[in-house]
């Protein structure tokens, strides 16, 4: 096995400059005083919106406060030689239209699809030489049934039916993702002729109803009931239920026993990667390579992208219409429209002059639920984790389960519930829910030979600790140590393999990436903050109360995840408005 040190020295050498970086260097220093459109923030949604607007002939500039583009979809070399997808770390939900229309493959996007995709090892007594069991799920249904039958033959028979049931619901929801929510207030206020013209906007809802048909009541329950209730109706074995339930709570301050968690379960199974529904994969070079590909597509068509350019304020004319932005360095940039990829809170409470927004609207934005349970830990290791339930080969080469989302402390849904209750008391979970991914098991460009990068999405951790205490370095490291102790129980020797780590608690995620409360979705994906009500009722169609100001990030419909839909949909709305001006 090659040593980590030699690979580390090689990794520090020069590498080719991505296309978007060359384009960026061409535009830096050539800031124009006016554009047709300005996008605040170069997260993936902002880049998607800019790319589409430019393709429509709208001269567009993007301003990013950080030194690197991508927002939460970014690759950073925090530990020398190790490249981390520092925040978001998996790809599935990216809309197929964006993949093809922006020609992302042509612009360098390479994917590593995972099969199998889920691995849940069990902590079991190994007396008498008994090897702890595990649950491994992939695209082979017969093999899935064999795995599930270890715990319940009944569940093994039910699993294909459950998958088909959820696939049908995902198919019905699909059309709703690619268009703005129906503006019911506008529909009621216009003339009959205008209503007839607006009927096309109802098409996605009509399509969804047709797909669900007579089963609509059962599907309604999935969207509104606790995930545990939904899963209890299908299965009896706790390892399977707990594994599936993780998709209902990842990134959300909720647990499987709270109504509405069923929708988040759906949100994580409705992806489509390279024509494979429900597939998840790693981006070659980390998630930042996806942002690079979108930026490359955008700059090819003429978008100007500027990093380390913080937007301080949205400019408003005396007539109450957006007329551009003011940068932190004092520069004024005029534009017909401004699209904000920042959160609704930053957009409307910090960047927009409050006198131009209705008080009720501002109050609703301020009341958005942004609670987050997530602490992200990025780890550099000098060897693969060696799980008791699936021992490594003598040479330590990656095995199929190493490419999966590895679920720890997930033997029972009650464990998830107990971890959630800890956080309600202001305490980091005693036994945290851990999703462990090793992207370097498939993408060898991320770490020196023989070494690996590990992504740990852990929960539940409160934003503010008990007694109103803020996170400090001691608290941060104590929690990471607890997480590492849990991993050590499943994979002895893990702690001894650690070369370095990067710990991002909810306040850190807010500070570094601008995620309010550390929430990876900008605001909770709860039923009261979805579709007609995202971010708030009557303003779910990307437009804001201030004429010319639009939302295009995860705080807008259809929400979070590396989807790009909000950016694409917003660009279409903006273009229609510009044509009618």
C-alpha cells in the first residue's frame, strides 16, 4: 500500500486551472457599472439562475462574498492534500433538465454512482465467534430481499411494494419541482379570460393528481404523518425501519415520530441521476466540481462571476423598484432585476431596505423555522475504517460497503428519537445519529494514495447549548470526540487512523456558508414552509413584495438539496417579467 506521506507531497503540486477560474480571471477587474441582472451569491442555485438568464440573452453578473464559488456545494482543501466536500457531499436531486440543458458533462462534470448505496452495521455481542450483522441495500432487489430477510422474511416480501409505492409518489411530485407554485391569489383576482390563460400553470397539479388517482388518501398520509407511522404500516424489523427513517430526519430538527417527517423521507428518494431514479453519487473532485461545471457553462455564454465581492445592500429607486446593488467596498452596480441566492432572512432582513417591505411580510420572514440539528465533521484518515460487521481485506482496499451511506446508531428508531430528545434539552446527542460517507472509496483524486476523506453528517446538535451557552472550541472538540467514540465501537482502530478533522457546528455552518441557524435547507422543509408557503404564503413564486427583487435559493420552492430547481425556475420567472416590462 502506498504511503500517505508520499501521496501528500504529490497532492500539494500544481493542478490545471478549471475553465470557470480562467473565465473569472478574465472578468475580475472589469466590473461594469450596469447589467441586466445581478445575482447575489454564487451557490449552485445562483449559478444555475445566472446560466439560464444569460442563455436567454439577459446580461448577468454574479457576486460572491467568499473566495470560492459554490456556496454549500464546494470543495475545500482544509487539511493539506485532502479535498473535502465541506458542506453538501452527495448528489442525486439535481434536475435532469439542468444536467442536459447546461451541458454539464461537456463542462467537466463526472459522477461516481454508488451501488450498493446504504450500509447499516449493528452493534451486537460477538460471543462465540458470532459476527455482528449488517444491512446492505443497493439496486439489486433480489439481493436487498436476501439482506432484509436476515431480520424479517415478511419485510423482505414487502420491500419491493414499498419501493414501488414511493416511486409512484416521487413521480407525481416530479412535475411540481420544475415550475413556480400556482399563484391562487392572482388566479382569483384576474378576469375569466386571464384565468383561462393561466390554466397551464395548474398542469403540474393536475398531472400529480392523475398519477396518484384513487390512492391519493394513502399518499396524503405519507406527506402528513410521522415517518415512523408510515414505516410501521409496511415493516416490522427495526434495522430496516431505522435505516429508512434516517432519510426522514437528515438535516431536519425532527424525529421519525413527528407529523410531517414523511415528506422529508420523500425528498430524499425523488432524485434522478443519469436516468436512474433514486440514484445517489459522488462528484469527481468533490461537490465543488459541480459548481465549477455550472460556472463554466455560465461563463461560456457570457456571465461575469466575481468572488470576494460582498453585496451590502439592494438599491431601490424613489418609485419603489429595484435598481441594482451596493457592494461592501462602496461600488454601485445598476441592474433591472436582482436575484438573491442568499437565504430569505439575509435577503429581506439585512440586504433590503425595510421601508420598502410590508411589515407583515417582514414579520413572517423573521419567524421562519430555521432550527438545525446538523454538525458536519470532515475527517482525513490514513486507512479505511474496518467495520466489525464487514472486515476489510488484508490489503485494505475499498469494499462495496465503503462506497455507501453508512448509518451508525441506527439499529432502532427509538435510538433516533432519544438522540433528538437530547437536543431539545440543549444537549448534543449522547449517541448521535451518524451518516458516514467515504467518497475517496470511488474518487481517488480526493486524497493521497492509501489515505481517505470521510464525511460525517451528525445530529442532533442544538444551535445554542443548555443554559444559553455558545459553542466554544472545547465543546466542539468534546462532541467530535463523542462521535469518534461511537465510530470506534463499530470500527475499532478508527480513532488511530485520523490525520485531521474539520468541525462545523450549526453556528459554524451559519458563519461560513450563510445558512441561517446552520440549516442546510435555509429554512425547515416542514409542511407549513413548502410549495404555496415557501418561504411565506402569497410569495412562493420567486417574486418578492419589492418589484424587481427575486429569491432563487433553497429558501424558495422547491427547497433544499443540491437540486438547482429554484435557480432554474426563478430564471424563467424573471425572464418572463423582463419581457413584459
